[in-house]
């Protein structure tokens, strides 16, 4: 049983290492809603009933063109502050 536990632990470690470096985050509040700054962009969410929500933050580039069937690539940098208070339909590529 201990070898199975060791295997599971090593597997999870490998998965976390594949994710790569975690983005640096900073969180603040504005009159419009909570704001979080990541390495590649700043996002403004919404607060409802004391719960902050950030909907639709891109976590990788869309898997289109030469990125299809490849590992996820880091998202492209976005200028300014992007509002992510609601989910919206986005067409990829």
C-alpha cells in the first residue's frame, strides 16, 4: 500500500511540475469590483453577496491553428484592465 501512495504522490508532483510557474497575483478593490493582477493581465470581477467572482479569465491561448493538439501555451498579454464579471460566448480563432 505504501508503494501505491508513493506512486500517487509522485504522479501529482509530476502534474504540478508540468503546469509550470504559477502566475504572480495581486488583488485590490475598486468601486466597480474586485481587481486581480496576473503576470499577463489585470482583471476586474464583480462582488455578489460578499462573494468575489471572476468569470472568463483566459488560462491559455486558444487551441487553434498550430496550437491544436499541443500542450496549452501561456495566454497572450492583455493591455489595460479586462472586465470579467460575466461569462460571455467567445468564438475561438
